[in-house]
């Protein structure tokens, strides 16, 4: 435990993806300056393909290999372990796909700086996934968030986009401030900024018999996370920002920033407030488990119920993403178990859920982008006749929605199964039951969209929606991943995620 | 032990329709004849392979019975599990999600082999009757193929997770098929209702099964460790088996050793796992079998669905529910079955009698058949509730018999409706003149439905009643301080009333639709059915007669499949 001896080569390897991202950011910036405006697609391809290639780096510098052993690096700022690598792969792929699917979006993908900002935000996310220090965590969080505020307001001429950016910024700044206060309290109590050392301090020291200050700090920090993952009751920004932001941005922030935040949330809770931590008879672990379970229940229920009433597809996906955060929180709550095996499955279920959610949501949003770029509409009713108009597009959207709903043979089925399985094993059967009932509510509104596409008629049925090459690639890749993860690929990713859990508990 | 390479016939059966669906989606949507050709080819391949599975297994039945006699004689430690394992044929087992004890494990025993055959028949009939669908033929056929694949998967799954996987897989294509190609007035409502009903039931059952796996795993790691090791040593479980597993054989082993009957579950002193979860699992799946009061989706769903989907839905999917309820409920939680089936039987009685009454009152031709399904499926659940070999064998036969019969009925209704454009019974009449084949088929189906000797309905329903009657002295139901005994015989009498009503509505419909006055003016353009329609009628009608006069082709097989269930229920023959 603690920072090992400094070894530059290994330390650099541990942050290889981040270094590559910085280089890519500079490259994209340069290209954007030197290439004429008409060549902006090249910038997009460089950014997209570059991010895709960088997504392979975490696999190359896989922790545990002799070159890059698992552990803390850079003075304890960074923890290099399987958990961080998996989430890095996720956010990098999400960013790559986002770049590709922004190419043809007017006012967004036509401006080179868009890709730069996406890359910078991704850099923040990768750091977030591996940060093991309060300062690093906060810095990474802000590196993630500030570009996202910019992106949300990226369509300067569009009032809704600007409004969404401002709203996101105000909420975000507020949540950051509360979180920062919590972090500073933790530092004040322990005199440590490293997560793993804080844990040791809290455990070892006779920390009075008063758990209240620690609980207060914990709650404030959870507020910050709750905002990032849009869990109820910190979700108020979600529908408005999702609706107003340019669609590729919505897609990006709905998956990547959520995934990275879940990575840190799990690491933080497990590392700082482990099962063994008891202050004055109060089990802090038990407290946050209850909190997560409660948040899961309200997030799922509120997200799903309010989604029923939505007419705008982006708002629907916004509420659905609140519900999805709720399902994932079931996995976090399943950390309640004292058994290593079950805890590992709980972490793994969160990892898998986010992994599949990234692709699923990007798939759905890609269709929404294509549709709204072609028709200018984001209303669900306008999707009518899509299956006659563009049968393949309707099928892709159906796969995405089914995966969100958790119907086999899509990845979502396994995602939900793992989460519920972890809950039952952790003796939270009631939570699993609430989860499955919510899944049924969810299924209803996803099916309504499918119904609109397949059953309802429209006058534009003879006008197919154009799909340019990058979009075809995006649709093909994401849908294939969703199906593969829902059938033969589930094992591989889940095992990875199980290993990531092993690395979490030092 | 190395096994010789076997042709993975069950996987081929499941994946042929899936492959067909993918190919269909890749070809041009205007090539309708090609689309139909691919679909019927896939369906026929599947039917032929299903026939091979069925008759292949039928040849094994003698052998299985001999094995079981040997097991009985030897007095082995876990006879029921041993019987179940030995009864499986055409097994395939590939690790899938190893870390969660999930493997892609398929197999056929006497219970599901007839269901495999039935699915093949209905799949072919379904494709043929959808021949004239012109609206998005490609999508229709692709989704239909997925539905068929899902149904097959449930029937041949020996791993509980695989069963759920395919169960849920089957639901979605059905939703789209009904909502998109169904009867305009009702389709959206009915499709959604059906999907939600079935999914709520199944996901609650899923939670129950996960909890069951967990209990079994705890048992095998603690008090049952010796049983587990012994089972591995004797070859009952695989050598690399782990305590946490979704495999039915392993769960059955846990059940047989009483892992689910330990008092004090969930902190309540008198409660056992089986007692708590049995109703949720049994009725959760029972929703799809139309168990009262959760039958409500069924008539609407059947009426709204396009003919092919009604056929596969009433003919095969409802059996999925009954089948899964038996497999996951009765077979794995025998103690729960003994506690709860004595009251669940009242629900099935309501199914039988009330369903028949409502069917009698309908004006819409298709609703009659829809409610008759509710009534007949009640008999299947009732057969399970008898918990003895005679009644349960009857229920197994009823699953097949009703499947073929109701698919035939829906086929007939579809053929009449396609030509007459109405299903209003009073305004139809005299159709025997124009459509003699349909009339004959409908009468055969109707007689089967009434339980006429010489047809499969009799072979199926009579044993159910006999089984119930025999079970009567052994069953008691505690209500508060009051004990109800010997009431199964009363239930038999009341259920027989349902048969009388069945006869009444079948005769009424037959006389009003096919006989009576033919309205020459209104139905001047009604023509006789085509050759494909005749194939359908033959395919579904012939088994009713064959099984009726020669029940030995199926009855011993189902009996062999049910022996492990009876054994675990603690009963003799």
C-alpha cells in the first residue's frame, strides 16, 4: 500500500492512454488550424479513429503485466488496476463513437474545436476512472465537467442549447462545490488526500465516538456523484440538458461521464468506507449501502414513471438514463455482502452494466441524430413509419431500446441479470424485485417507441433517411457489440469486470 | 469420459430459424417469393429435425424405463435426479457464463420431446398460413422465425438461465407481430397487455430462481457438501461442477435432498424456501399458461394476433408457461407444490368452467377459440395439481393435443375470416358448401375439444380426471383450523361440467358457421381453400386422430418424462 518507489518508465506507462490523449488533442488542434474549413471531416476521422486506437492502449498496459504492475503511481495520485482500465476503455470508445457520429451534425461536427473539447473531456474521464487521491479526483472531475458545459452550449445560435449549457453549468458548479466541501472535510479529519490512506486513518485512529462528521462528509461527496450519474434527487438538470444540448453531446455525456463517475464512486466507497470501518458502533458501510439502495429505488421508479409521459425522444432517453443509473446503483448497493465473491460480483455487475450501457445508449442516440438531422424533429410521434421508411434504422433503434429495456438477446438483458443476481446474492432480494418491476415499467415506454416505428403510419414513408458512411459504421459497431455482449461475449467482459473487483480491495 | 461427436441437433433446431431471420433481413424486401421460400425451407428443416428428435427419443423410451427400473431396484441415493439425468437425450453442454454457473445446456426428455414436435408442426403451419401477407413480408417472417427459435429454446433448455433467456427472447417478437400485423381494432392494446402480463410473471419467477440457485449453492457448500461430493463422484454431476449453478440437474439434486425445505427461511420460523417461492414461480410462469386470474391477456391477445401468431401463441406459447411452471415449480420445489397446489387447483377449476362459459357467450368466432384455450389450459394446470402419474401424464398429453387442436382452430378461423371478412358468428352460416375441408377440420378439432373417444382430447382429458380422482384421498387443504379433505373428487365433477359446456359451444359454433343458411349474395366471392391451407389442416388435424387411436405413440414417453417428477414428489406410480 502507499506510493511505491518512483520509476519513471512504469509510471509513464501507467498513464499511457492519458499521454496519448494529450498528443491527440494537440494534433487535432493543429489539424483544425491548418486544414481548410471544408476538410473538417478529416479532423473528425482523426479524432474518432485516434480515440478508437487509444482505447486499445489500456489493454496493452494491462495491470499485472511485469512492465506495469498494479498499484499506485505518481505519488499515489493514480491507481493502475483492472477496474480503471475497463472504465478507460469504455469512455475512450464512447468518445470515439461520439466523434464519428457528430460528423454530419450541423453547427456541431462542422467545427473542428468540437473534437478537441471532446478529447479533453475524455482525458478528464480516464483520469477520473483511475484517480486514487482526493485532489486528483477533483481535478479530473473538473477536467471532465468544464468541457462538457462548453459542449452542452455548443450551438451558440440555438437558445435551447445555450440554456442547457448554463443550466448544466450552474447545477454542476453547485454539486462540485458541495462535493469539494465534503472532500475537504475528509482531508481535515484525516490529514490525508490519498483514498487508501484515508481509509487507514479512519479505521486505525480512535476517531472519537461520533460518526456524524464522517457521515456528513460522505453524504456531501455522494451529492457530487449523484449529480454526475444523475441519480434522484440530483437529477433535475438531466432532462433539460439532455433535450437542449446538441444530440451527440447528449449521447456523450449520458454515457461517458456517467461511466467514469461510477468507476470513481465504486472505488471511493469501497476504499474509503470499507466494511470494516465502524465508528462508534455505527457501520459507515451499512449507511452508504442503505443510501445507495434508497437512491436506486427512487431513481428507477421516478425515472421510469416520468419517462412514461414523455413526447420528446431525447427527454425520454434522459429519464431512461436516470432509471438506468438506478439499476446500476442496485449493483453498488449489493456491495453490502460480507462475502468477497458476492462483492466481486457486485462490482462486476456495475462494470458490465456501464459497459453495455455505453454501447446501447450510443446506438439509440445515433439513430436519433440521423433522424433529427434528416427531419428536424425529435418528437416520438414523428418516428411513425420509420420501419417502412428505413427498415434497418428502425431495427437498430429497436435493438437499442430492447437493450435498454433488458430483453434478450441484447446486452441489456445480461446487464440487468448481473445486477439483480448480485442483489439477490447480497441478501437484497427486495431490491431485485423492485428492480424487475421497474424493468417492466421501462419496457412499456420503450415498446411504445418501437410500436410507433413499426405500427403507426406517416406521410413520409417513401422518403428514406440518408445514412452516411461514418454513421453506418457507428450503427454497425454498436449494434454488433450490443448483440455480442448479449450472447457469447457476456462471459469475457463479465470475467474482466470480476477481476477488476479483485483489484479494488487491495 | 470422452463423448463421441454428436450432431448438435437441438442447437441446429434453434439456430436454423435465427439464421433464416438474419438472412431474411439481409435480402431485398421486394423479393417476397424468395422471402417466403426461405421461411418455409427453414420451417420444414426444423420440422424434420423435430420429428427426428421425437421419434429418436421414442425409440429410447424403453431403454429409459429399464434404466429407471434399475435405479428403483438399486435404491440409489438420489433416484429422482438420477432418473432425470438418465432420461435426457441429445444433450449438449457448453460453458457459457462459467463464473455464474451458467452453461448452454440443452436436452430432451419424455416431457419436452412432444413439445419440440408440436413447435415444428405449428411453425410450418404458421409460415404457410402467412403466405399471403404482403405488408413487410420480410420483417414478418424474420420476427416469426425469431419467435420460433425462442420457443424451441425454452423447451429444450436444461439450464434455468437458458430457459429464461429464450423465454424472454420469445416475448418480444410476439409483441411486434401482434402490434404490427394484428387486427387493427385491438392490436396495440392487446399486444402491450400480453407482453406486460407475461413479463411481470416471468421476471418475478426469475428472481425466485436466482434465490433458489443461491439457496442451493449455500446448501452445497455447507451441510450438503457431502451430497455434492458424492454426486460428483458417482457421475451424477459433472466433475467440474460448482455449488453455484443454474443447471436443472443440480438444482433438482438440492431439492431432492431437502435444501429448499429448511424451516426458518427469511427469518420466519415455519417458512421454507419452497413454501415461500413456489406460488411466485409456479404462477409467474402460469401467467403464460393462462392461470386464473391472470388469464386476461390471453383472449385479447389471441384475437388481436395475425392467424399465424394466434396459432403459435395458443398452440405453443401457452404450453411454455405450463411447461416452465412444472419444470421450475413442481420439479424443483416439490414441498412447495404439495403445500400450494391444493389451493391453486381452485384457480384451475375456475379456468376450466369459467373459460368455457365465457366462450359460450361470445359472438366473435375467434374469441370463442381464445376462451376455449383458457378453459383447456386450465385442465393442464389441473393435471399438474393432481401430482400423480396418471393425472400428470394426461396433462402432458393435453399440452400436445390442445396445441395441435387450437392451432387447427385458429387456422380454420383465419381461413374463414380471410374470405368472409367477418368473424361475427350469427352473420356467418353454411360455409360447409364453399369450404368443406375447413368444416371437416373444424369438426375434428371440435370433437377433440369435447373429449370424444378416438381423438386425442379424450386420451388427454380422461387421465386428468382419473388422476384427480385418485389423488383425492391423499390431498388435504388447511384453511385456518379447518381441514378440507377429499375435495379433488368434487373438483373433478365440476370440471367435467366444463366439458359439457365445451360441447355446447363447439356444437353451436359448428352449426352456426358451417351449417345453416348460406348467404349467397354477401358471400358470393368466397372460394374454397388453397392447397397450402389443406396442408395446414392435414398437418394439424392428423395428429389429433393418430394420437386418439394410437396413444401409445406418445403416452409412455410422457410418462417416462414425468417419472422423475413423481419420484421427487415422493409418490409411487
